[in-house]
């Protein structure tokens, strides 16, 4: 049976993620309220604007249900603002501190080819848009990829987070990795 992947759809570029999930033969469900989390095999928190997404999560009472889902072992992928949402200061699910807009104002957006551990077949073409990086992380966090020695791809147990936008680069390998991760 094909897997059911939720994409948090409060704000940001959730549609591109849903498309990628479907391209891989899985089902995608837009998540807007806690009930939408029911029965998911995996969840994606997309890029967007972390301040706006935080307000949406509060408004819909999604923080606790998201934390419960993550702690139950369901695979989760956060990209860009999605990485920020998972950090210590937001949902508190990843043992990381992120620095918002870390690459500076003059380089708000750029692209780079980066090697990501666990992703076979050459570097990923990564699109960074006002991206964060991981400023600090605990021992349970594995760094999978870096730019200028700053972590931009990490894994902690069932959770993956990247600073860039894989959904904009027509590279489905990270989404495929999420689908291969086994929840409980
Ligand atoms: N700069 C945004 C933030 O801080 C993140 C940008 C993105 O998700 N592309 O929330």
C-alpha cells in the first residue's frame, strides 16, 4: 500500500512538496488542523516564513499534536522555515539552535551543490532562500551536509531537516529517503 505523507499547509510552499510526494508514488495530504495528522506515515514541514507558521500552529492548536506525532517515531522532514519550526525555540523537537537568515542580507538566495550523507548518486542541487543554518547542536544530532562549515542538513532519529528547498530543484532523493524511513 502506498504511504500517506502529510504536508503542513498553513503557509509556504507546501504544494511543491505534495507534488514530489505524488511523483514518488505516495499519497499527499495537506495538514491544516490536528485531525489531519491522523494516520500519517510521514510529515513534511515546508519552507515559508517561520514567524507566520508559528502563529498558524498556535491558532490551530497544532503544537502538541505535532510533538506527539514526532515523538511517536513518525518520520518528519523540515525544510528551511520547517527546520526552524523543529528547533529548540519552536516545537523543541530537534536538539538544535538555528540562525535565521544566516547567510546574510546580501546573499539572500543562492544555489549550491552539496554532498548529503545518506543520499546516493552525487551532490544535491540545493536552492537556499533566506535560509537558516544550524548554529549549535547536541550530541544526538548527525550532520549530513554543510555549507562553509555550517550544518545545513541534519538528522536526529526519525527527523530530517535541511536549510534548503529540495522541492524546487526537481531532486526527489531526500523525499525518497523520508519515505524509506520507518516509523513505528
Ligand atoms: N527566512 C525564513 C524564516 O526565517 C525562512 C525562509 C524559507 O523558508 N525559505 O522563516
